[in-house]
C-alpha cells in the first residue's frame, strides 16, 4: 500500500480532468500537506510536475494562506525550474496572494524577468504582469520600472499581452493619478 508522497504521485497520475484536480486540491487543503506538495512540483517527471502545479493553483484558490506558508520554497522553485507550467502556476499563486515584504524584492525580479521573456508562455507572462501591478500598488518606487515593462510588452503582437498592458495603463492612470 502506498503512503505519503507515493500516494500523492499515484493520485497525480490518475488525474483526468478539472474535477479530479479540485478533489485532489481539497484533499491537500484538508491534510495541509504543503511540504510534500511543494516537492511534487519539482519532480523530474515534467508531466507530473505540471500536474502538481495545476493542483497547486486550485489549492491556493481554496486556501490562499498556503502561499504565505511556503513563500521561500515557491520563489526557489520559480527561480530554479525550467518547467514553464510550474513557473506559471507559481506566478498564478502569487497573483492571488502576494508574499510578505521580505520576499517582495525577489518576486519582483522573477516576475519582471518572466514578463519580458518572450519564450515564456503567454499565461505566465500575464500572471507576471499582474504580480508586478500588485507590487507597484504597494511600493510606489517600482512604478517606473513597471511602466517601462508595460511599454516594452505593449509593442508585442500577442493580443493577450497588449490588452493586459492597456488595462494596467488605464488602471494606473486612475488609481495613482494623485499619488507620487
């Protein structure tokens, strides 16, 4: 009989759709198996790592505190993994729940690099822009850098990136008009 990590891996292998992902995410929230799940996102089997990231997105949707409890580990995964889907999942999680002040600088750097990385998936780049937008709302000093990234990204052909840039530019104009 499989236990612990072995059981989670078996569960990952049997995922067939979104309902399986939601069920598995709820089991993780109920058992609060954060450490094991973070390890699963680093599996050498890329398909299982992607599935683990997909489940992690749903965990964070149900339990945003999961990000706060695992900030350094998620940032390390983002910095070290070459699996695009796992980076996207980490960015999506951070877009739902920003880390504490100590981790914001590292997340800012990783998000800026991902937003400007043309080989990254469009979804990852959009989540990176969302994270940068949220950070720039908290730290006015980074707004100039965020505007420069938006300018660079808005010249691209991808409609999803261009529309997101326009949305942030409009929002910046109304929210930060009177702030310096």
